[in-house]
C-alpha cells in the first residue's frame, strides 16, 4: 500500500500548514533557502514591529539546517537533529532516532523554542 508522511504545523509560524513526505524521500527543515522546507520569520506578514522582533528572536533558535526526516518505509522513519539548539520528539530531546510505530502513533516535533509540528502517517488510496 502506498503511503506518505504528513507534517502539520500545530504551533508557530506554520500552524495549519501541511507538508508531505513520500516513501523513500528525505527532507531537511531549517532557515536556509537550500532546505526542502524553509522556516523563516517572514511568514508573519501582518505582525507589528514589536511582534516582529519577538518572532525573529524565536527563529534564531532554528538552525540553518535543523532537522532531516527520512521516510524509509512504513516501519522505519528516521529523524536526525542537525541543529545547535535541539529537536524534541514528544517532549524528549533527540539527536537521531528511528520510529517503527508511525502507522499507529502520531508524534510531535518541536524545533527551537517555537515551531511545533505533528508527524503522522497517511495511506494513499
């Protein structure tokens, strides 16, 4: 059965946005424009000047290349922290971890001090 991972922003600049990772694909998230998913403070287009300063401070906790997610197959999803400020999976700091339960469990990922995502598996019909 074909499937994909769905990465949904649940807090921060990307709240409500969805990104898809196909089986066999590896993606990198970070502030660098060379990343597959670019996390940058410019997402807040209507923020006040005070809010912009606060938001920029939080984005400084996201590294240029922060996290690599590799969807090997339904029983092997790899998360690799590439950052200086940490990646947290379900509240625990991780450096490199393999998930074998992605078809039955969703996971939360926190990057830096603000950007939180939900990682879920989705069959494709």
